[in-house]
C-alpha cells in the first residue's frame, strides 16, 4: 500500500485555516489499499529481494487503484509488516506529481513538488520543494496550498504547510492558501445568490 511522515510543526493559524478549508475528511480512497501496486519505468529497475528495496528511473509511473505518482526516479522499501515507504524525485523542469481520489466523494487531491516522500504505515505524504497541493471537484479547484513543505496526514485528516527559502516559483518564500467555502454553508449560499442592491426582507 502506498499511502503516505510525521507532521511538521507549523503556525497554529495556518493549521486552523487548512482544517476549515478542507472541510470534511480528506481521506484517500480506502479501496486503493487492497489494490496491487504497478510500477512502470523507461530506463531501469532493480529489486533487492533480501532487503526489500526497489529502485526505478526514467519516466516512472506508480499506480495503485486511483492513486498515480509520476517521477523521474523512485526508491520503494517494503517493511517487514508489508507496508511501503519511499521517495520519488523529479527532474529539472518536471516535478513529481501525485493524484488520488478522496474516499466517498467525487473529488481528487493533486500535488506537485521537487520530491515526494510517502509512508504507508504512518499514512502520511510529504511534498518537499516548490510544493503545490490542490483539492479538485471535477475540473474546479476547490482549495490550493503552496509552500516549501506540505504534509498530508491521512490518518488525522490534516494538511500542514511551511514556507521556505525564496525561489523563482515563489519569490517571497511565503505560504499561500486559497480556501473555498464548504458546499451548502451559509457563506457558499450567500455567494451564489445574485446581488439585488438592497438587503433581503426579513
């Protein structure tokens, strides 16, 4: 099972905002855990059966149910109790990409970063370096988070984000979050009503 490292400390305000923004559980598709993992690569692949380590390089694509990870190279280790942990690296101009369906709702979580680390036992996924994670409903981006390090903890249903050194993609190095109102909330309903120019009757 590839699902995702310990949640890093970050601002209480940022954490609270993300918890509100990603309203409801942000759980990955549960059925994916029982699906076989498939790895495709253009250049090379090695498997050390004694140490339970596999390495692949060249346009690597990992799939497990609805989950898809694309990277330049990947190292995957299997723990004695059958969980997978690993690291995926991008190449110049081609970051690692991740996509997986949320459990029980027609939504997907997508992310890109220079490096992605995943830990099946801890159920945590880390996006490291020029990271962007989006929650999509169809083709609509519901929430978007940008930072140097974004951690998605499946088990606790939380995201956290940290800023970092300024880069070309993020000159300020600051954390950025675009948060949408929860569907069906008063804020969402108010935004969907046409403006009349006068207050509604009570």
